[in-house]
C-alpha cells in the first residue's frame, strides 16, 4: 500500500470501522453485533496478542474479515490457534458453511500461512481502496468439511 495511505487515511478508516463494530453494533457493510463474532487472544497480563473477526454473509459463507497477531508473536502458533477457534465458532454457530477470507496478493507471509492451513485460492481480483488505488487480492476458502475438521483440531 502507498505510504501516504498507511500513514494517513488508513488509521482514520480503521478507527471508524472498529468504533462502529464495537461501540455502535454494526458497520456500513450491514453486519450486526449479534451476527458478527470477535475473538481476542490475550496474554497473562491481559495485553491483546491477536484477534480474529468473522461475519456471516448473505451468500451462506462466513467471512474471516480479520486475523491479526501482534508482530512479536508471529511464528508462535497463535495465528494457528486463532484460526482454529474461528473455525470452531463457525462450526457451532453456522454449521455446514464454508469460511473464506481476502488477502492482498503481495502479502507473501499471509498467503503462505493460509496455504499451509489448508486454505484454497478460489478467486483473484483487484481491490479498489477509497483512497483511489487498486491492489491484487486473493480469496482463500475452506469448505464446510475443512472448517469442521480443523475446528476439531482446536485444543484447549
């Protein structure tokens, strides 16, 4: 992403998005607090270590809209555990539904992670950002059977 976007409007856009999601109970995309699900990982001192956010879609799929791990904790297995907790939630709350996500194609670390976790590339497209630029993104999908299998792997 352009530096001017990362250092400028991105922070404001994300602050508004999360304020809407967490305080106002929804978003411009039509999600509601009741339908969406936020998973938060915290350490013993209750510092956030990572999070995942899932949104059931009208097309019958579940969008994993965010999966983030604190930079110093990447490679510790936290992303793996968050992903499996997300699958466990999807299996319990929305059984039989596939889970998908969209990731920037140039985010090599993330695309490698999702591939290792069994995600299958199901679409490629250009994402247009409000600041006026476009970037290539890949959609990764886990079938309902994959979601259920990986949720079963979710230990304590």
